[in-house]
C-alpha cells in the first residue's frame, strides 16, 4: 500500500465557474497532504484550476462526454474500471450524474473498497428527452 492512500475523483467535464469544480477543488486541495489525489474527467476540459494542487494526477478519458452515447459510455466504463484496478484506489469519489454512474459501476467492477457518491445538483431539470430523463433518474437513484 502506498504511503498515502489514493483517492480518485470522477467528473464528466470541467467548465468555468462550476460549483462542482469548486467543491472538488477545495476537497482535493484540503486533503492532498494526507491522500494521493487523482482526478479523472472526460475530454471536455474548458478550464481548470487544479494545477495548484500539489502532486495531483489528472487522467482524461477520451470517451467520456456529457451527451448520452451508449458505445462511448461503455468504452468509458471499461476505461474507468481499468484505471481503478491498475491504480489500486482506496476511495473513488464520484461527482455529476454521468461520471457518477460510470464511476460507481467501474469501481464495483474493479473491487474498490470504498465509493462515495457526491450529488451536487439535479441533472434532470435540464431540457432533455424522456429517455435521457429516465437514464438520469436511474443514475441518480
């Protein structure tokens, strides 16, 4: 086991001014002296302030994006499961609906001992199709 336990945070994307980004940033910054912090995000990165966190490792999943894309989402699941298994995270802390669903399933596949689900907002208020609304409700439950 490493000197500091590894924590993986998952997010779908990084955007300017996002409350989720700020919450994750503060959590990671405040715990980086006790834990080895990793952040895994999708390929939509519009900005990030995470460079100021010492020793943060950023992983970018080339398949994860905000829209529901079954083939890419399945590839994202496999990508996250492999990352979690190879890095041997002690905790996976998921954020945002899509990254949470994929991250929780991947953590289970990789047998991660602890998973924290961070619900930061309600996704289903966005203008989405009935199918997307059902998927989001399933993911949030």
